[in-house]
C-alpha cells in the first residue's frame, strides 16, 4: 500500500469521540459514517435522552401541541455507535488523548469533536432558584415540567428576560390565556439581538397581545412562602408582583468548564477554533485532532471581518457539524471552511420573525420593505458601509435576496430606492443597540473580537 493510501486508511479508521449528544453531535456522527468512517464512534451526553430537537420546546411543547417525549431528532444515517448517556464529561487530557467522565471512567480517542452546546443561565440566588415555581427552559425535562405547571392554570406567570426564548414563552402563555408579566432590563424586547428600532415593534406586539411588559426593570428578588412555594417577585422600581410561576430567561452559558486546565482555548465565550472547526490551544496554536461545532464553537467568519462569532442557531449547528466531521477524516487539501451565513427564526404573538447575517453588528437599519407600524416589514442593517444583516416580520420572501447582498458585500444604504418600489421614508436610522459592555437577554450571536484565546501577551522591550 502506498503512503497516501495508508494515510487515507488511517483517517477512515481509529477512534472518534463526540462529547455532546446534541443536534450537532448527531449530525456530525451521521456525516462521519456517510463519508466512510469505519472506526469506533462514541457519543457522550450529560442528559439521559438521545438527541432531540430544541426549538419546539418553547413553542409546541408549552402549547400542548407536542409532547416533550416526542421531540427526538430523526436519524438520517446509520451510526453503529456507542452511546454514553446520562454521564457528563469532567475533564480532558490532550496529551494522553483521553476524556474523563464524571463517573470516574475515561474514554480514549484519536480524534475528538466537542459539541457540548450551552445551558440556561440560572437565577443567580441559589435559595430563590430552588423555590417551587421557579423554572428555566433549555432541556426536554425543563419543557415537560413547565408545561405541567402552565396546565395547572397559575394565577400569573413572570418571565424574567425578553430575549427570543423569553418572548416565545410569554407568547405561549398568552395563547393559553394565562396572565403574563415580562420584566426586561433593556429598553425593549429583543434589543440585544435586533436593536432598539426593531425592539420597539416587538414591544408593541407584546402589549397588543395583553402582556404586562415592563422594560428598564430588573427583578431584584423572588420571595417564597413558608412551604417554599414562589409567591412574589420584587422589582428594581420598588414594586412587587404576586406570581406563582417565574421563568428565568437570562440567556445561556457555554458548557466549557470541564475543559479548565486542559490547555484548550476554551472559556465563557466558547471554544476557539479556525474556519475548519479545528480547536485552538491556549497559545493560539491550532490542534490537529480536536474539533468543535455548534453553540459552543467560536470561529472566525470571512463575511464579518474574521471576527470570532458564537452562534446559537439551529442551522449553524447542522452546517458546522457537517463541516467538522468532513474535515476530521479528510486530508488538508480536501478540508473546507465553515462559511454558513447566520440565520435565525422565531414565532411569537402570531408573527414569524426571521433574520440572516449578524444584526448585532449593525450600526444603522433601514426599513426596505413594508412598514414598522403594520408590524410587517423587512429591516436591513448596515456596518461600515455595507449590508451586514436583514430581519423580517411576516415578510420572509426578501431574505434570500438580502442573503445574497450580505455574501456579495453590497453597499449600505442600498443603492435602489426599494425592492418593492416603496420610496417614502426610506432613510437609515441608528439601529440602537445597547452598550455591548452591558448585559442583555438572549442574543443569538455573540461577537468576541479577533483573538482565538482570551490570553494577552505584552512585549516590553529592554533598555539599552
């Protein structure tokens, strides 16, 4: 056998371990088998369930249109894999090629793919978080518990945070006829993801559907009764709300703690990797045998100035997993970059919201089609003189066009008056994103600069 043939065989054999039995983990495993990997394949997941779909949890499951137990992801290809479910990864020994599990076992690998994703950020006060009636929504079990409580007709639901997940929860509650208060520290719902201009439209939608929306407000404390049941929430304006259900929707935390001390370039922003999904170590040197995909990955994107993006998008997880799996078993000349254009969708208060690109990078926004007043429009974002993103409310037909504008670096403001020939009031305005140093709830894209690690090296020249 030739040297090239031996290398090809080596790439198709050996031991591949995937940490994260998620959407990205499953699709990566299927791609590996589809593209000819014949070695041993192990998937490790901290939940006891096989991979399931998360978007229905805040929509169909809370409405009772689907059961949390029936959200399993369909299998597209046979796996012939070993599943280690209900046991979390607790550490990584890069030198020895071992993943340590929290049950004390170790799993050896030749190549490793990390798809550990994110978890819901909990209420910061542990004793209050343990009150009966305080929930988060991220997992299948979370959704089942919350659905049961909503079905018991609580007197009022408090949603803490008006990002996409919080807004979808509020929408489901109103559709069920439940009284809902939403407390958002920002100026409007969705402000961290879409900016203040579009956020005001989201605020109008919530109030029009009966939500008691309170912006510029923080929940300062949750109060329980002697039996440990939630009874009241205290707000930063000095008022309080009587409630027996509070859903904490304060964004997500990336699951990277288990990599502390491993030497991998991992931290609260995610795991840094190159455009081919190969992880960086803490020195900024790319690894050859460790890859990353999905919500936990932090990778540079050519369309957005090579800034590192962390994307909490369903489509990104699927596309990046396929790229990572392909590159794991391919020669350097056959590897490909992950260049998926970010895209996101949400359904809330009877409106379909979809976006392409990275709205949070936008400096200005222009309503290119439709009308903000009618809550049916397409908004286009500009950054440094070019189109960087677009978002639509019940007007998805233009998004494919704007995706091509993003990919081609089209100028902003658009050179045409309007695609649908509307010409009145077509002027850019500041997109009104909050100060990035201030926390907001539920962004779908995190932009974290250019360096693959959070370490900094300072060179001080000697004195002659």
